[in-house]
């Protein structure tokens, strides 16, 4: 077993990316994500990687776009306003079908907002933050260890499906420390043989072409249908979630990311008072575990969805259960984090 | 074990963040689950800096709390802000070198340490936070002295390794100051 180390979330995710084979990083500092880019600035030169601090998030995302055209493992990290700036590039990367990993350490919004933890970028992450019929694979870690474990999956999925993958964290996950075991370094040889399409020099062969542009609507529709077929495969294969105490639950809490883990404490608190409560924590936000959530909700009296937002994921929870169970919502926003006591008090209103 | 929910608070510069990190890291070396969550942002300038440390035998749900059962108070604003929140029966350690007033809480255990004076006797005012840490672990048993030593060995490397002994002395002095 690997040695446990006490490490900050931002730094843990950065090291995990390095171990997952990322050797190219572009980014621009923004709180509460800055330790990520600082770590990469120190780490990339040690492993003969590329680190570049761009002049803005717009530049960073287009550098990611360029590097992704070579099929190498590339990433950037940012926080909410920075990810908004990146949206044009994200759409182009999705349209050009390129592998890339993004990390959004979400803070309070809208606009410049503040720098405290939030989950108010769920819509942007899962429903398309930019133009066009596209999705990101969206992973929401609930702990620092999970953020480390999911990083390798993020790069694997980006490579396998040739699409951008987003790790949706929040300021709390980025700033807190927890003991972590890092995985071994992924072997770089052969993990991303994208020779069929990647731009790595065309001497002696036909030139590859990478673009999100096709002036012919017949062809563009075909391309979109092709991408949708990939999305179907992802929905069938990659859905992830965690449940706690649902076996005999009369009430079900639903939350993701750090809010999801906080709800784990609410389950314990509630059960110590004799209330049978369970937790459903989606780990993939896209694809969302619709069918799994509906099945988990069979027999529960009420669902309480809790978010650090005014209610975004709750719409997917309602879509999932299709009216079979009443869905209540509790949220704080603007950087306020619901505490276990606060959520328990809300839950008791529905018991 | 009962979950230790600690809030450590003081002025920026008093070393409360480091104090919390050492406790959390010691918890890791003791084989516990542990989290360290800092307050971050503009409120740290001149106001109170604080961190929340959770230690448990079981995986930790919430890394935040509005009702800690343990409190370390390094300055007056922290006393005012956090003494309202501590659970009845909780443990509060107060640094009396800076906090010259009484807590209004009668339903908790309070331990007062003149950490500045103890640190001065050891020849380095900077270890006042570790004196407080000593008093805290003596009264709560949250982590072991051995765990704390390992945390220092992890944190203080290179030229700073010379400071491990001094910090351990400070922790021991804090333990003695509350009668252990």
C-alpha cells in the first residue's frame, strides 16, 4: 500500500494529473484554485513536461485546444469566472472531438462573485456552457482521495471517447487537506495512440485534419449524430454514484461533491435520532444516474436534494424520479456552505 | 471514539493554521481519518484566521461544523465569535497571553494557558501555538505525542529539522501546563 500523505485538494489533483500521464498544462491563476497552477509550475519542469501560464483563460483554453490536436494528455484548471471565459474553446474542443481534461474549482457567482465554495456552475457543466449539441463528461469527487482516483479515469475517458472531461470540484475540496494515497505513474507508452487523427507531422502520409467546422449541413449533422452515438456508449458504461444507508431508508438525501459528503454526516445524525435516512451521491453528473436514482428512490417517502446553489441538480433529480416521489430542495449559495445541523433541521420539516 | 470536531482560531500570524495542520497530520499518523479545512479569503487580514480539524476512526462526512466540540482560542475576536458555537460539555483551550477576558460559557471545560510566557521560557515566542497544541492534546486525547512528532518530522525538513526538538519541548510544556 502506498504511503499516505497529508495534502491540499488542489495540489492532490495536480499530482494525480501528473501521475495520470499529463505532461502539458496551461492555466491562469484564480482563487480558490491557484495552488493547482502553482503546483504545476513547480512539478512540470521536474518531469520534463510543459507548464505555461497564459495571459488569460481564453488563451489557456486555446493552448489546450492546440496541444489536444496532437493527442497528448493536456489539461487546464480554473475557477468559475475563468471557466466561463473558456467556454468558446470548450465548445470547439468538443466539436473537434479532442481529448482534454478541465478542472473547475467552483466559487460563488454569478459574475465575479466571491472566492468561497459553491456548486452554482452545475448547469454550465452539465447542460452545455457554450454553443452546440455537446456534452462534457462531468465527474464530481466528494473527497480529495476520490478526486485523485477520478483523475486517471478523466484522462482515460478523454482519450477513449475523444472528448473533453470536466472535474467539477469546489473551493472547499480545493482548499482542504486530507490524507491521500497516490496511484502509481501511468505508463505513457501506448496509452494514447491517436495516430489515426492526431497532428504530429504528416511527412510520408496523408495530412490529418482536425476541425470543428463543416460548411455542409448534411455532413455537420452526420458528425453530430456520430458524437451522439459516442454519448450513448458513455451513458451505458460510465455512470457512477455512491449510496449510503438506502436499504431501509424512508427518506433520501441527494447531493454531489463535498455537499454529498456533508450529507453523509446528516445521515448519521438523523439515524442517531431514529430517522431512517439514506444518501444518493451522483459521482458522474453527466451522464447523470437517472435510472439508478429512480430505482434507489423506490419506497422512500420524500427526497431532499441539497446543493450549494439555489437549485440546479434538483432538476435532474426530478427528471429521474418522474414524479414518483416528492422532491424537496434545500440550498445555500454565494459561498455559504450548509452544515449538517442546518440540513438536519431542514430534513425534520419533511419528516 | 467520539468524533473530534475542533475549531482553532486566532489572528493571522499566530500559527493557528499550522497548529491545525499538525494536529490533522498527527491524526493521520495515528491511523485515524482526518480533515483540515482553512478559512480563506479577505477576512484573514487583521481579522480572525481559523481552521476546522475533524478526527475520527470512521470515514469523515462533513469537514465543516457550526457546533464544534473542541475549541482553541488564540485571540479575543475568536473567543467572541466561536464560544457561542461550542457544544455543551466541550473543551476550550484559551491562550491567556492574548485573551484577557473570561468566557461566558459555564457548561464547558475551559483550560487557560499563558502560552506566550511558556514559549518565552523555551526561548522562542514562535512556538506559543505548539504550547497550546500540547494543552489541547493532553485534555482531549485527539492525537498522540508520537503522532505529533511524526507530523513535525514530515513538516520540518532540511535546515528546519533543527526545530523539531524545540517544537516537541513546546508541546510537552503545554501538556505539563494543564497538569499532564
